[in-house]
C-alpha cells in the first residue's frame, strides 16, 4: 500500500474564467491536511477532482491507490465526503438516512452512529428540514463518519457552526486519527481550526498551490522582525524577506526563512532587532498570498 | 492516564512549547514520576484536539532534553533521571539575560558595553568569593 492516501501530479483543469494549474499534492496516510484558500481560490474544484466529480484535463490523481476518475466507484466506498451543498432529504429523518446508508457500506458502524448522534446532540427521529444549519452539517458528518472511511474529505466542515458545534466536530475529527490508517483532508478559510488540528498545510490561491508543508515547519519558518536602524542606516538584506513594512528607521521585515542566526546577522549590520514575532497561520497565509500576487503583477 | 494539559490559543507561544512546559512542570513537582507512562502521541492529540505533528514535536524535544524516553511501539515514559533542575535553571538564566540585554538596550548601551558590564559583575562575584575565602582562612 502507498504511504500517501492522496497524490496529485501535474493536475490542470481549465474553465472560461478560472483555471487550476499544475497541482501537485501529497497527503501522507494517517495525517490531517488543512487546505486553505480564499473564496474562489480553487479548493472546491481540487476536492471535486479528488472525488472524481470533475475530470481533470491533464495530470494524474491517485486516491487510496485508485486512479481517478477511472476507478472512482471503487475508491468512493472508502471515502467519506461532506460538503456544504451536500443534500440530505428534507422530508426524511436522520434515522431514515442511517438505515439507507447501512446496507450500502460494508463497514457501517451502527453503534458508532448512535454514539455520534448523542455526542452531536442530534435526534435521529427528527426530519432534516426541521434542523438548523449546524445540525445538518453534523448529520452529514455523522453519516460520513459512521461508514468508517479510510479517507475523509471535508469541504468547509466548520463554516457556519457555532463555537460549541465546532469544538464537537474538531474533537470527532481528532478521534478518527486515533487510527493510524485513516486520513483527513479538509478545506477551510477558518485558519484557526486548521492551525489547531492539521499536520500538513496547503495554501492555494488563484488556482495554484502556493505553499505546502508540515505545520510545524510553517510556523517555524515565518517570523516578523522589528528593527531599529541607526540614522542613515539601510534595511539589511536578509534571506526570505517577503514584505518590508513599518517606517523609515523602524522597519518591520516578514521572512519565510527565519533562523535564529539572523538576529546576530542584523546586529552585525548595524540594525538592532527589537523583537522577533511569531506569526499565526492566518498572518502567514495573508503574507504569502500578498507576496505571490505582487510578484505576479510586478 | 489523563493528561490535564491545557493549551491556550491566546498564549502567543507555539503549542508544542506549551505542551513541553506543562509536561516538565508535572515532572518538576513530582506529579509524573520517573518510569511513569505518559499518554501516547495520538492519545494526547485527541485529548487536546491538537495535531499529531505538534505533539510529536513536543515529545521529540522532550526526549532530546532527556525528560522522557520513547520506545518504538511501546509509547513514552518519564526518564529515570529526567535531570530537570539544571535545565530549569538554564532556562531562567536565559530569561534573565534577555532582561539584562533589553534594559541595557533601553539605556543605549552597545552589546559590547553590556558584555563588559556582565564580565564586571562576574569579576565582582569572584572577588567577593576570594575575600570570603581569605576571611575564613584568617579566622581559622
């Protein structure tokens, strides 16, 4: 078996007003990948290609060892997919949906499904149309989780959830990972959720992957340095600087290749380092997107 | 074993550092004794709702510092001799030195000047020790 649950190689898809260009993506089995992008960046298109719902123009996609879209029927037995626009039957109850899924998926776990209903505070007898947005999302998630899929693909699972529901959902996602053979890919523009539970992080913008790495590597590499320059001093040239802000003698540099040795290097060049700030994933994402966009327009 | 470790998202420090610190505190106050099993990486990740890779990193660094031992496939235990005290003092020294440097910087001292003053302080301590030694000798 492959060590990667998902592999994209050189995948492209062109539409009239949008194109996905040369996507490479590798998701190691047993980990969670957070897929971050602005609205319209290409997250959902990528996920749809992964699911075989949209066919790529070029490139290869392998999911759990199956080639997509060719082998999608076999692959889908092992993939749990939840997206925002996923429709459940409004006139039917959650229990009806559970009974419907049960014979289709051999690994359906009824005990787990009932336990999830309790933990998510859902009433199986209730009709879907009477549910709130959060309850619908949790219902869809329950139906996906109880199948015990080897790969969970979640398109914006926490969007529009209240804080309590979000916490319940994140807890269940982490519980899935107790089993080392199971893998999760989730897209979000809530970087806080992604920062908390992801092992791997991929940034996408305007149809291209702009960065993809271990979360810890991301958080270690990016720093903001606040400097004080002597009169007539110049901003030192440091590796990986993507943004220079601040004012004349008080520049603020954002670098994506931080190393502790940079601080003494600055001092040697006559600039005093006042502070080295760590950055949140959100700040890293925004700085990353800005610098790429500027480079493209420059 | 339930960990009772608490992670703060508004702490500002990386999560792996917060985890390391809390494990060390538990060892320092004797709550987790040498040889005690600590939660597995995946278990703690689930408890804290924090990514596996973050816990893995905290455990790796704790192992490097000699606080815990990890055996492949067997989980992690508190090291027989976690040697925490020197480490704690070193951490405190670094913190105080940072303070000294910040203060010197506020006063407009160059780093050479700060280094010179630190050396002076060390000399004063040495002198005091010598005097004390001489003094005791005289008494004897």
